[in-house]
């Protein structure tokens, strides 16, 4: 609202998890290698869902602001 949100911690955490998954993708155990791909896909799916929810929330906020403005105009 007042400035850019600081996402340093989240970006660092995301890079760390990504690096760890990349390292595990070269593991000798086939189950571990397969699990890393599944985990990466799951994280991407969650990011898409978060984006959709943020978009819906933005739309809802926009609608509620309009509704409030109309209500305020009626009460004047």
C-alpha cells in the first residue's frame, strides 16, 4: 500500500528449497529423484493457485470499494 513489500526472506527460502530439490534430483535413489519432480510440480501448482486467489481478492476489493462509494453517495 505505502511501498514495495519486502520479500527478501521468501525469495531466499524459495531459492534454498529450489537448490535443495536440484541437489536431490541427482540422488542415487530413484524414489528420491521422482519425489523431487513431484515436489517441484506441486510447488508450481500452489503458486498458480495463490496467483488466482490474489486475483480474485483484488477483484473483490475493487468491487467492495465501488459498493462503498455508491453507498456513501446515497447517504450524502
